[in-house]
């Protein structure tokens, strides 16, 4: 036990001794390290101090060098500025010297100018005196005062200027006319190329086909009463000759011929031909023709594209389908003039719709010139005024044959279009118009006598049939009336052969059995 304790104690003592030795060793090592660290620290501090002093000296040297450089730069700039100022001063001094020299030169020139001006004034006075002497000498030689000479000179110059001006105006007018003619031809050619119209030559007869030759006898009737009634009601001459299965209706008024044709065809279809039936069919035919006239007028306005025309003017347009001028259908002529007027107006930039309207209505007077006194122009103007057409349209209608001066471009366009339509090859025949005028004159002469109800020129103008009012003309008066009409026709008309005057007086009493 004591041994163990001794061993333990020995061990403890040994451990403590080892600990103490170890601790002493570590302390010595630490002290040695601390001594080394302090020495190194002192070395570092010394080195830092040395480095700082070196850097300080270097910085001071750099600062001195920079200050020296800046000072040198400033000195250099100052020297340059001073040199520039010196140069500027020299330039200013030089300019002042130049200005002084210029001022001296100007003063010398002014002095010279003053002398020259004085000399010029002397020369002017001398020239004025010489000019006055020259004028006096000229007046003495010519025997004219200066005012008279001036007037003579101005008159001479004025005459020369007038002559030159007249020549120039004439040349300009000729050139303008040439250009205008060229442009007009272009417009007209363009319009004609764009407008295609057919030309229908109207005749004075219509042919009605019969189912057989026996129908001719029924149309003539007992003692010719049927044919007389039909001729009296229609004013058309029925020619029943050897032509097989045909009856010829002769008359220069196409409306009457159309009424007679329709009535006769209806009678042939119906088969009952007697005076009462003839009157009934003629009345129906008249209504049909009136309807046809209205429809033709409406179709014409639609074809041209003109709207808003008074219905009565539309009806009168339709009547023109049965009117001819030199063999040219009046309605087709009016439609063609309207189309040409619209095309020409479009070419020169005028209102095409108004031009078409004026062209369509320009011959409206021809629809009733058989029934009214006056030229177709005046009748047309009166109709347009009556149905509230514009002043422009009225002027175009009145001026289309040059009776008055046109007041607008549209009136001139209608004149040109009317001439184009009439002058186109095949459009008109002079002989037919002359013939129609003779027939119209025959009727006008007969209608001018008192007591005449109506008259019809038939047989191609070889006969005039005059219907009188029974209450105003007696049987004895009929002989005198026929003689007077014949004498006036002989005095006023020129015609081949002879003209038969038939005066018809009819008294009719009608009653009804109930």
C-alpha cells in the first residue's frame, strides 16, 4: 500500500515536474518570440519612417518641379499675350494711319467733286441756253411753236402705234381663230364619233294590208259612204286602186295617217264597217295615238337622261315623232342634238345636263306649228315660257337659228349640235321639206277663211278638202268660198299641175231610240 502510494506520489511529483518544465519551456519560447516580434516591429517602424521621409522628400521635389513648370507656362503665356497685344496695337495703329490717308483722299475727292459740280452747273446753263436758242431757231425755221411741234410729233407717234397695234391685234385674232377652229373641229369630231344616230326618211303614205280584195268593197261602202266617213274623220285620203290586198293612206300629216292606219286595221279585224263603227274606231285610234305620243316623249327624255320636264312638254316631244324636217324625223333629230350638245358641253367643261335639256327642247315648236301661227322658234319660246323653263333654255331655243344673239355657251353649243345633226349625210332631203311646207301653206290658206272648221291637204297636195261650219256657211256661200280659196292659192303658191278645192258642208242630226 505504501508502495502504491509512494508510486502515486512519485507519479504526481513527476507529472508536476514535467508540467513545470514544459511550462518553463513554453514561456522561454514565447519570450524569445516576443523579443523577435518587438525587434521586427522596431525594424518595420524604422523602415516606415525611412520610407515616409523618402516619400516626403519626393513629394516636395515633385511639388517644386510642378510649381516651376506652372510658373514657366504662365511666363510663356504672358509673353505670348504681350506679343499678341503688341501685334494688335501695331494693326490698330496701321488701320488708323490707313483711315487718315483715306480721309485725306476723300477730302481731296470732295473738293474735286465740288469743282466738277460747279463746272457741270456751268455746262447745264450753257446747254439750256443753247437748247433754247436751238428751239427758237427750229421754231423760226419750221414756223411752228414747240407746243405745235410736240402735238405733231405725238400725233405721228400715235398713228404709228395705232397701226402697229392694229397689225398685232389682227395677227392675234387670226391666230386665236385658227386655234379656235382647230379646237372646235376636235370637239365636233369627238362628239360625232361618240354619237351614233339613225336617219329615217319619212314618207307621205302608209300602206294597210287587206286579208283579201273583197275587203276593198266593204271599205268603200254603199255609194262610198264608208270611205267618205273615214276620210272626213281622219283628214287622210284613201287610195284604193289595183294594188292587190292593200289600201294606201295618203296625207302629209303623220299623226293623221297613223290614226287612219290604226282605225282601218281595227275595222278590218272587227269586220263591221259602217259610219258609226268608223267613228268609234277613229276615236279609239286617236286615244291610242295620244298614249303612244306620251310614251314616245317619256322614252326620249329617258334616252337623253333629262328629267323634270313638264308633262305637257313631254307630250309635245312625243308629237314630234310624227313631224319631219327636210325628211329627217324631228324627234330623232332633237334626241341627236341633245346627245351632241351633252358631249360638246362635256368637252369644254359646261353643264352637260343643261345642254342636253336645251338640245332636246330646241325644236319643240315644230310639234304644234301646224296648228299655231308663227315660226317654230317663236312657238317654242312661248311654250318654254309657259311651262316655266329657265331663261338659259329659252335663249338657247330662240337663238338656235341665229335669230338673236346667244347669251351663253350652251346656246352656242345647241347651234353647233343642230347644224351637225342637220348636215350629216343622209339626214335630210330638201324636196320633202319643200313639199311639206306647200301642204302646210295649203291648209293655212284654207283655215284663214271665215266659217272654215278644218281643212286637209290630200292627194300629195293635189287636193284640199275644206270642212265648213254649217251654221256659218250656206250652200250658196260654199261656191264663193271655193272660188276665193282657189284664187288665193293661185296668188300665193307655186305648184305643178292643178289643185282641186273641195268644200264640204254637212248637217247632221243624231237621236237615240230608247
